[in-house]
């Protein structure tokens, strides 16, 4: 982190981005970090968030006390065949973009931000274009290895492009590489401060055998049917080698609980099924020796910052297949295992076996994961915002 000897007394930040947690939480973490940095120096932050009415940001920003507004957006439905992209829905949505730009231009003109931070998602395009029209410095933040569609559209307008990984740099258009800086992907600070014993107490994991490694399985807030199915099929084998915390999604608890009812008591005591893991997540991550999950950018940022060995099951339908790119990027350096294509219980066992039975193998993968982690990413991004604002 670089020092800012003379921070501004007041700072105006306009944030745009959202739709998913991958775009929303890095923006929120950057806001919190900038707020704390300014407050420590006696300064104040005035912030406004432009998002979509139905995205995650529409709930998160107001809950955090952040002023929030919306503009019209157009979602491009991608297809392998370019002709199929000329669909009535795409044409209708494209027609909304000029309206969104006009709305965003009025907002930017009225708010007069010192800098605009765009973290991706369709809503970032009109706000990013409005920043250029109003001659306000634009900072893009890209969470994935390759620039997302919105950030690709805005790259030539940006004062700075903050990327999550060194490997992103050669993938940028040559004309904008000079404005790129590697910050990493901001990780919520609470995620980094968990305690394993608190997870045992909070979740009542008293049947766990602490001499065995603990496996944390998660499919995200809603759960992932694909992950749930292969874990269910491999469960007795897993529980002979590990304790398992399985976050399966609220709608899937009853079916999985029924399936686990036949487990012998000794194994059943080592299995904790949860629909959702909330405030105790940092403690569960601290307890986990190995993680099985999707490979969204936020998940990768958290697990590498913590140095957790992971087996990733990428979401095949993710935009631009970015989850598979993310997972393979870490697999190539020994920092994770990527399970792509047809994922079966046998393939999961083959991937997890060496990690659950060999502490040295786990330690090696943890070290490789930690080498990719950037726990100071939020501070680095704040440095970029302040630098862009000061020209």
C-alpha cells in the first residue's frame, strides 16, 4: 500500500456496477476502505451508487447506508452465432442504452464526482460513458482474468484499469495496457479474520474429529445442484477421511438430509448440512482445510487471500466461461484443482483423495494459492482511485 501524505478533506466517489456479488462486493469493500482511510485523516466521503433496480446492489447499497439510484440498462444476450445476437430482445435492450447514458450523464453532472469507479455489469456502461462525457476520471476494476464485456466497452475511456491478476495484462488491448495496474480483487476484511473454534461453537460441530481435515463444500447462496449431487454420491467415502461442512442452498436441505439419514452414527456426526452459511462464514473458512466450490472471482479472491487448497467445479454457463478460465489459471500453478466437463463422484474422489490424506500436499497447494492472494487489494484499489482523482 502506498501512503497518501495529503488526503483530501472531502471526496466524492460515484460507484457503478452490480447485478451479481462478483461486481457488488468489490465495490462495497472499496467504499468501506476509502471511507476508513479518509476518516483516519479527518476527511469525509460522499458516495453515490448507480445500479440496477433488481441486482444485488439494490439491496446491498441501501442496507449499508449508501445513496443509490438507477438508470435504464440493456442486457446483451450472448450467442456463439453472431446472427442469433440480433434477437428482438437484444434489439429492444440496445435501444435502452442511449436513455441510460442520458440519465447517467445527468446524475454525473449533478453529483460532480472526483472519480467514477466501475466494477462491471451492464449498468456500468452508461455510467462509464457518462463519466467520459462529463470529463470525470473513470477507474475500471476487473475481477476476472479476462476483461468482462462491460469493461471491454469502457476500456478506452478509462484513466486507470485495475485488474485482479498479472496474467490479465497481456490479455488487455495493447492500446490500454499503459493505464493498467494490478490491484487484486478486494476481499471483505471480515472474511480474513475468522477463528476455527468459533465455527465449532456456532454450528455445534461437536461430533467432528479434529484429528481429521475439514472439508467445506459450497455452491453459493442458492447452492449448486451439480456440486450437491456429486458430494451426496461420494459422502460415505468423504466422511471416512474428513469432517464435512456442506452449504447446499436452502431449497436442497431436506432432500440431502434424507439421503444422509442412512449414514452410520460415527460418520453422520462428522457431517454438518446447512442451507446457508451467514455471519459465521469467516470462521467456517478458518476451520476448513480444503474447499469445494464454484470458481467465481470473489470466491477465488477470498480463498487465495486465505491460502486455502480448493477443488473448483466451474459454473459452465458463466459469462464468457470465465469461471473455467479462473479455475484453470490457478490449476496451472498448482494452486487448485479444476473439475470441468462431466463431474462425477469418482472424479471428485480422485481430486480430493490426495488433499485429504496428505498434509504435505495440502500445505503445498495452500502455499501456491497464497502466492496468488492479495489481501491488501482494497487498499491498492483505493490508491488507484485517489491517484486517478488527482490526475
